[in-house]
């Protein structure tokens, strides 16, 4: 008996949702109907794919290997089903995921650039965390994603596009307090300065983990995790609630919205995140990949260039302004 796409889709739903009842609901069939298809797939493959547990299911060794192969088959099938759309003259629909800590800043410029490309790329954008984007790519819900690299997953080719450096961000007082310890600080200088708590995003955001990695010497009781967006972080530190690190890609936008924000660079080598594009293996060589890569890279470099110019033109530290004013004769 041959393996069917229905069996593979039901098996993928079972793995994704972790229970027979939720899987059946997701594919709009009864639980007995889904269970029957799974049993028939197990009969063809010659062994059990899952073990029932009190809180769901557990994949057997055969199940893990079968799932990896099923993802590849379903990925290629999904691409084949959309082949006609992909080759309409002048139009390339792309399901595109973008990190939620990057999307608000990258999207306006990116969409403007994509309107000028040939073929015209029509992205359907999904904004999420890195883990969620990878999961959506593996399940075939996305064609490509823009996120932090490296991932190191053979089934998801990746390409680095631009470097997004981290800057210290806060009100003038805390930023000047850091400079009192070091004019161009290193990450460890932040922990020694009296600048209040370090504010970061909630758990689940890769940027939050990156910031905590940079500030590993910070006193843990003074690290406040809880913000859901960089916009919220920026408003809080602009209001004097502490200090944070912002990527350069967010600086121009958040500075315009919060005029009290001040920024400061780190000493080289500056901490950063590498932003890149990953896509499903089935999409390799598609005509929309290169235009998308170029548009993302150009937009990202524009954002970081704006940030570097803004920081270079920002007011000097309070201490230097005071010293100059004292040295100026009446």
C-alpha cells in the first residue's frame, strides 16, 4: 500500500499539535479518522511512529526520522501546488516572516524597494519571534524569514545580509553616568555605573537573550524582563526607568518618537546581531530570492547608516558641556 499525502499531512499535524484530538481538529476530521490514517502509515513503515503519553504523544526513533522525511515531501508538494502562482508574469507571492524586533523598522523601506523589483515581489508578512519563524518555515507556512543568524540548519539555507550593532539607550543622566566610568564603554562598564535597572524584552525574544549575553556581568536582581516590544522599552528608558540596549535598526525611529532618548556606542568590538535571510530548501534558486536579498540588505544598511549618523551628531556628554562652559571666559 503506497504512502499518501493525506497520511503525511495528518502525521505532521499530530507532531505539530502534540495530541490526536487537537491534530484532528486542525485538519477538520474526526479523531478516529485521523488515528486510522496514522495506523495505516505505521503499517507501511513497519513500526510505531508515536507513543501515547498522559500529556500527549512522544515520537519514536522511527517517528522522528519519518517526520524529517515527511517535512521534506510536504515542503516540495506545497511548492509544486503553488508553482503556477510563482510563475505568473511579473508577480512573485512570498510568505515572508520577519523578527518582531526588526519588522517595524525594516518593513517600510523594504516594501518600497520591493515595489521596484522585477519580478514584483508581493510579500505576505508574518511578524514573530525567531523560534516561531523557524517552526513556520519547517512546516511550510513560510517561504522565507528575516532573522538573527547563524542557525546552522542544513534544511534551511541562510545568507547574512547586514550587521545590526547594539547601542546603550536611556535618558541623558544614566548615559552620562556610564561615560563617567568610561568615555567609550565596554559591556562590563555598564554593571559598574549607577544607572538603575537594565530593561529587556520578555523571554522568547532572541534579542533579549543577546542583550543578556552582552550584559552578563549585570546584577541579576537589577535585570527587568517584561517588555513585549522595543517601542515599549524605548518609552520606558526615555522616561527614566533604567537603561537598555537597542539595535541600530531601531534607533532612527525610536529617537524620533522619544526625543529624550540618548545613545552611546560601545568600544570595539561592538556587540551586534547578524541579520540574514533563510528560506525553505524547496525554494532554492527561485527568482524572487536574489531581489529579496538585495532589498533587505540595502534597507538594513540604510537603517544602520542613519543610526550611526544620528549618534555621531548627538549632543556631547553633560560632563564635557559643563567643562567647556566653565572654561569659557565671561
